């Protein structure tokens, strides 16, 4: 529990599946998925789907297979992991998706728990009614009633934490989930084949986690934009989320490439990184750039050391303007898209 809170300042805001974050215009739902009414219906994906292909990064006879993970996906979707599992089995190493972590330690973590209590609350006892513009609060009340129901306690939480809860509840009632199980399935295949699993998460060096949490608790965070973007996603983006989920499930690279990956989460990340709290904390300085550089370092090392590597990346970091593969290509590696 304490370790979860110690990591919350990053994990709650950056690892909301990186990939459940796009906001293109809604498109018609594919035939294999039921249409939604005003009241969300269950997403139905018929049969086993192939899932996305893998990207091939190579130099000489060394290759890295890159698999793009995405969420949300339909709650009961099945995908054919046979080819991916074969590639994992033939690899010497599996690289996990990029991210960051704070290593606190178990006993030290226990001492942090009292400090962590209330970390998600607005400073000075403020409520959402106090910190949100009137029109945004009115929209929140509608979606709260639709997806959460009666919960007076949530009204005292910071908008950025409420946004996370609301999105999760909204997706669940729409038949979608951010906990897709895809990465766990790949890691299970690696363990079965005794393939080395290497975390690419950046270790954040925090001298005094207790002081960091105290500073966050008393700091104002400009997170209204994050909250508003979340409302917009649930008000008008459910159809587009179905389209994106179906494109991933069918391995439709052309359709995935045409999607706009200018994510909703950028507003939530900016709320943290542009806050005075983050500016005063060295561990948060240039964090997205450091996470990217850390993954690149791990990828290049694996490509040098192994004849075959399997790597996980959020789909937004595979295709589009935030592609990590473009960085590898600039370093002289050959990058090939799935056929």
C-alpha cells in the first residue's frame, strides 16, 4: 500500500495506459462491434482476433521485434497470441514498456503511509465545486450520476485523481477496460520459455519521499484542463475508442496509423510537470525525455547483445509523432512495419 502511494505522483498520471489517450473525431463502428446507444452497451468482439503485427528493428543479423500495446480494449476480447509467443520464445530478452518508478523499500515505505494519507485531497479542504468552473462542475455532475453514483467523498479529491476514477468507471460501464492482460500474457510466455525479462522503467531518485508527498499535498495543481479533457472523452469519444480498439484487435495498421494520437493524457501530465511542486523536485525534471532516453538505451543495448529481442511499447510510441522507432531509425537501424 505505501509503495503504491509513494509511486502515485508518477504512476497515476503517466501510466494511465498510455494508449487510452487519443481524441480523433468519432468514426462509424465496425460491423463486428455493437453500436452504442445513449446508454453505453457492451462491446462485443466476435471470435478470436489476430491483434497487431510486430515491427521489425534490425541492424545486421540482430533484430528486435516491437509489439504495440493499446488500451482500452473490450473486456472479453480474445486475440491470437500464437505468433507473438513464438517470437518471444525465440528471443533472448523481453523489454517491458517504458515508465518510471520510485524505489522506497518496504520498511521505509511503512513509515511513509501516514504522510501519504490524503495525498489525493484538495488543499485546504476545498471541494470540486470550489475548484472547478461552474459549467465544468455541471458536466461533472451529469457524468458522476451516470458512471459513479452517490459518492460525497469523491467531491473532496483533486480533479486529476477524480478524472482517473471517472475514466475507469466510464470505460467499465461501456464494456471497455484498461487492464487488458496483454502484457501479462507476453510476460507469461517469456517465463515459460525462460527468456530474460528486463524492466525499462526509469528509477527516480528521491532523497526524501516523505517531504515530496508533503509538498504535493499542500501544492496547487492546475489540473482543470486534465479534468475537462476526461469529461470530453466520456461525452463524445466512446465511439472512437471502439474504433481504435477494433483496429488494434484486427491488426489494421493503416487504420491505426490514421488515428490522431494527440492524447488526452498530455493535459494530465502537463498539470503535474508544469506545477511548482514538480519544478522544485529534481526527480520530476524532464521526466518524459528521461523515460524515452532510458528505453532507447535499453533497446540499443539489447540490439547489440542479442540476436533476437522482443520489446513492448505503447502504440502511441510506435506510430505517430511520438514514435520511439523514429529515434532508432535516426540512429541507423532499419525499421519495418508489419505487412
